[in-house]
């Protein structure tokens, strides 16, 4: 199954860059992958890095480039995250105008205008960020489910205590 997905992921990215698909169409292709198929995302990163028109250096902007720093901050703060688990961990950050794919050692920033490689240090930080966001969201979901479960139990016990017994 993953071999069928690999070309379609790169094809989807290239179709987005050629304005034939939307960014959300590309995100849907990636998020459709099961959480244990990080190797497919890793292969997509390898394939994207092998493209002839990739910009080879992309890192977080330096301190003296305030507009670029603000743009990165806006992308990250408005983003969504997805993480794939071991043995092949990978992460996806989806900003308003970019997709960031990382496997912790390599990464790419994909936009409608092109693809840029990330440094290994930035890639590692971004994978950790993806994993942390997903873990925090899962913890919130579990807590909310626990709260709802407790409310249901309390509601049922209150309702049942109001039922008179027949003696």
C-alpha cells in the first residue's frame, strides 16, 4: 500500500505547486496515512530533497530579519501538526501557506512557490514540536473524555437514585 502512496504524495505536492490542487488536498493525502507509516513520509522527504529545483538551505530566519521571523512565527502559531510513530518517526506541520515535513534529521518546507531544505538541527526541533503538539492534544482529548465519562456516571447515578424501589 505504501508504494502506491509514495508517488501520489510527491505528485500531490507538485500538483499544488502547479496550482492543480489546493494545499488542503495535499494535507489530506499525508494525513490519510496511518500513524505507523512514517516510512512513507520519510520517503516523501527523500523524494522532495532529490527534486532538481529545491533550494538547498532553509533555516529559521536570523534575528536581523524581523519580517521573515514574523512570517515563520505566524506560520507556526497558526499551524496544525501530525506525527507518525516509531520505528520511523516523522512529522508534518501545516501552516497557512506552507507544509513542513521532517523526520528529525532531514526536513523540507513546501509552499506553492517551491521546496526548501531544512538544516538537521531545525528538522530535529520541528519533529519534537510535532510530537509535543500531538501528545498534548491527545492528553487534552483523554481528559475531556474522562470528564464526559464522569459526568455521564454522575448523571446516571443521580437519575437512578431518584427511582423509588417497590417494597
